[in-house]
């Protein structure tokens, strides 16, 4: 169930953003909506990975960054059987996020410590 929900969330991000999908790899920089997103100039905030050794062609890497100007974005890359594929070919892209989507990504991926470090302790249930 969680994978299906995340798949829907991820596809919504992709369809809402005009970004280049790069077969085989994720870009190190991209212009999205007239803004430059550059991994080298940004701070890595959180990482989620599924290794090739364990997941085979369904491997993936997702990294949450904050740009020098404070914009949040994901650098995603995955194998041909991962959620990060188009037409059976692995690859990746950069996806800008607002704070709400960044929180949702951290929640989906179970990155509790990173969530608290970035956004503070959430309200108790």
C-alpha cells in the first residue's frame, strides 16, 4: 500500500513539473521554471536508497537538497524496474519541492530524524 501511495505522489510531482528526464542517470543541474538547480551548490539534507545488490533492476537513489537560495529539490535516479523509469529505461531527474511535498517525501520514506532536523518536531497525534 505504501508503495502505491508513494508512486501516486511521485507521479504527481513529475506531472506538475516540467523537468528533463535523463535516461541512465540523474542530472547534476537543471533549469526548472526559470531557476537553476545545481547539486554541487546545494546542501544534501536526506537520502533514501535501495541498492542494486538487494533490489536488482528496481534499485533507486533519492536525495533531498536545499539550494543556496533555500529551494528544496529531489535528485532521483533508479533502475529500469524502479519507480524512476520511463518506458522500461532507468534514469532520473531533479524535481523541485515545496515544504509540504518535502515533508510528505520524508514521511513516505520513513526518514523521521531527517524530518525533525529539517522542519522541527511535528505536533503530537
